[in-house]
């Protein structure tokens, strides 16, 4: 027996609407139902949602996430292709971090400038 969509929402940090959307577009499998017909999320479901959340928060497009999910459902023979998807995403994330680090440096310098002006 799993947990309700409300509890899964609370534990995952995703809204119930997002959980239903992820199921509808195939990011998560059709979640099992309890005897009363309500979705029943399991620990493996929550683990998968946690991984999807990391992909999304690092900027992976939904289409890429769907492709990854589709490959995952196909089993171990897709490990190489899944690794390639993650490697490409890692490169995009690393480039984004480099740009943000550069932008942060500009902010630091501007703040230092104002600090120096205020000290005079």
C-alpha cells in the first residue's frame, strides 16, 4: 500500500497538479491505485520524483526528461543512451554555472565599489 497524492505532494515538494501532469505526459508511470481508486505512491515512486525534480531544477527540458523516462522504462539496455542524455545535460549545467559565477563576480565588484564609495 502506498501513500496518497497529497502525501506524495508534501514529501516531493511537487503539487498534486504537477504529479498528475507528470503521469499524464509519461514522466512517471501510471501510479497504482488503492482499493478506493486513489493513487498510491510508493517509495520508489518518490525516489524517481526526487530525481525528476533535480533534472527540472537544473533546467532539463520536459521533452528530454520524457525521453529519459521512456528509455528508463525500456530497461538496462538503454543505459548508454541515458548516460549520454545526462552527460549532455551536465555540460549545459556546467556552462550555466560558469556564466552565473561570472555574473556573480560582477555583482561582487559593484558591491565593493559602493562599499568603497560609502567609506569615503
